[in-house]
């Protein structure tokens, strides 16, 4: 009888051992973002997922929740903090409320070009900001891109700050942006992105500002007549990972996530830039009236008091280090 028991035990141990040796079922990660799957965020997250699957031999799969299905960007970042969302592709818009060091990147007319922005964000200045995330309960894997933002409204063509004065414009939930719009004499109305379309439809706000790919993806031409190609601020994006995922990874796996996020960020940038280059024609076809001869110098002049405030807040040396970075 003892022998039978021993044999059974051995058999059980053998089965258990075999089970443990089997490759574990893929772990599914939830990824959220505010735009359709065809947008730069969708393209970026897809590229990240493919690279992660390749590097890890399929250990992780990514289930995507486009178009605010997991809430607005602030809510998704909160979700990453508490572990209800695993991956978030988000504009920097609400991120400064969690990691104040990101706010310096939201200053209007700070970045001169995509190349300039990429050089700063992918260099030591950008890395130093990413390094701040863990102490705020978040992991930032890479800088992605939302793009240069442009003003739209339902009232009138805008070329100069005088044209913009008095318009009620939705801004992101971002102090740096709100300061800028207040300074321009615009009535800034901070609002989460998922509420924006209805707010414009109902006339609660006159307009908003976003990169061309966002204006296209969110179908804003249905509720906005005038587009001003103001490119008044570069809007970085971030690929954020929940610490609840990160803290379980070994060093090799952490490397895979970073590498995959960099591939995602690269694809995101390419799509955002393609949309910016090609999307204006499409918006015209959709009926928007487009102003391209914007008086940028007048906007920069009108923003002087805001720049003085940023200098007090961030330090002129820090701002200049970004402005003059090459
Ligand atoms: O990230 O809130 C915004 O205007 C963002 O630019 C948009 O959700 C894309």
C-alpha cells in the first residue's frame, strides 16, 4: 500500500512538473488611448505590441481600447497608477498633474520643428523627465508624439491674437496651456477630451486646438468651420506603463518593454507627421475653411507675459536649454 501511495505521489509530481514546464499562457495587457485605432496612437500601440510579442516570444498580448473606452487621458493615467490600465498612450496634456516636470515641454512655441523636439525628448533632458515618473507611481517607457497643435473654431477665421480674443476655447487640463490662452484674451475652458465633441456641437465652447491627426480622427470638421494652422505648441505624447506590470518584470523583460515602446513611439511619430502633412487637404474637403497665413510673431508677442510666468516657474535657464538644444 505504501508503494502504491509512493507511485501515485511520484506520478502527481511528474504531472505537476510537466505543467510548470509548459509555456505560460500569454498575459493580456490593456492599452488605452483617446483616438480611433487608425490614429497615431493606434498605430503606435500596435507597433509596440508586435515588437513586444517578437522579443518575448509571445509572452504578452495587448488588447487595445481606442477612442476613450477606458476614459479620458487623466482617468487612464490614474488607471495606470492603480493598475486597472496597463498601457496608456497619451498626450502630455494631463500628465503634468501627475509629474510636474513634464510641464516645461508644454510651453507654446518652444520647439521649432519635429527634429528639435525629438532631439530634446530623446536626449538627456527628455530622459531626466522620464526618470521622474516612478516617484509619482508611474513608468514612462518612451516619448511619443501627438504633434503641433492648431486652433479650430465655429465663429470666425483667426489670423491674429485680436481675432482670437473673446473666443471660448477648450483647453487641455494643463496649467501651462491655460496660462497661454488666458494671456491671449481667450476664455480657456479646461475639459476632458471625451466631452469635447458634444461641447462644440452644443456651443458650450466655440473651439479647441489639436494636431491635424486628432482633428481628423475625432471628426471635428463636423462641428468646426475654421481651422488656423497656428502650430502654437508642440504636443508630446508618452507611452506609460502601470507599475503593477513593471514591478513584476525581470531586467531582461524591462529591456523588452522599453525597446518595444521605442518602436511604438517611432511608428506613432511617423503617423502623426504623415497626418499633419496630408490631413489639411482632407479637412478642406470636409468643408473647413483653412487659414495658413497666421501672424505667428504677433502671437509670440502677445504671449510675453505668459513667458515671464514660465520663466518664474521653470527657470529661464531650463527653458533656454531646451530652446537652444541641438
Ligand atoms: O491626445 O486632449 C487633447 O486635446 C489631446 O490632444 C487628445 O486627446 C489627443
